C-alpha cells in the first residue's frame, strides 16, 4: 500500500509540486520533497536520500527545466538505485 510519496521537481515547478501535494493530502497520502522541508541538520543530499528511502513511491515532475536540473537527475538516480 502506498502511504508516502516523494515528489521530485525543480525550483521552477514548485507550484506544480505544491498542488500535487495538496491533491495527495486530500486522498490521505503524505508527500515529501527536498524543497518543501529544510532540515538544518541534514545536507541536501542526505535529505534527498532520506526522503526517497522513506517513501513508498516517487513521482517525478519533468518539465524542460526539470530535465536540466542536477538535483532532479540526482533524485531520479537515487530512486532507480532503490529499485535495483
């Protein structure tokens, strides 16, 4: 069963990610993104790894900006690595 979803997106797609998060919340699914929660104790890489490892699935918002984003590409690679 899916309870937690990690949303991968670039900064320019923040509004799309927030809207998706609201829709997921409406159907009782928790969502997480590396841009939505800043933890000072964790580096960006650690935050991404934690979010992906503790999610049941990953949704990737791929726009032109997202394809060129190093962070989105890192998140995709980590998500694929979790499956392999």
